[in-house]
């Protein structure tokens, strides 16, 4: 049985993360008109950080201490994204736990240069507790949580092994 190389797995993980962001922006947001909430924007940022880190391993092929740093960064981005997605899943089932009105997260994210540079991607205007779309019975935050877990596992499997 052929095993995919570390480079191929990093490429798949990086492109997979970018595919989730592209789906969110070009289909859910642009086609269906769903506005991203602050937690959605934070997840987009973690997907992008994860993807760029994974894609950097394709040409660099980090080894030694850099290999551990790289794997640690991938695990960190995936874990932080999963935590944000899990919190949003909780809020969709317990909307009373969310604060009404403009949250501190929304003010913070919308004040970042990213929101002014590319508002369609990084401006937060949606409601974190609302479920407007589902696929196979899973809401967007649930799908995002599953994606972060899957990408995190893929990144750990892809971590380059030291030569024997």
C-alpha cells in the first residue's frame, strides 16, 4: 500500500483549509447572502493561518527543530480554530449565552486593518447564534469544527519524520 508523502499531505491540508474559506466566502456569503459573524471571521483567520503554514512545508520540507515548530504551529492553528468553532456550536444550541448587540469581538475584528483591506472576507456582521444553512444535518459551525479536527489530524500525520 502506497503512503502519501509528507509534502503531498501538507499540500492537501493547505489546499483543504483554503477550500473551506473559499466555500464560506463565495458560496455561503456571496451566493446565499449569509453574513459572517465574529466567530466565523476568527475561524477564517485560523483556516488561512493553518493553510499558509501547511503550504509553507511543501517547498521547505522542515527538519529537526523546525519540523517540531512547524507541526506545533499547525496543531495550534487547528486547535484554536476548533475551540472557536466549538464555542459557536455551543452558542447555536444555547443562544441565551450570547450577548445581544454588537459584541467586543465584533468591534475588535472590524477595527483590524484586515476588515478595511478586504471587508467581504474579514468584516463581521452576522449573528453567531443563528443557523441559516446546514449540510447533512450539520450547521456551518459544526462543519467547521469537523474540518479543523480533520485538518489537525492530517497535519499531525503529515509531520515530516526524521530520516532513519
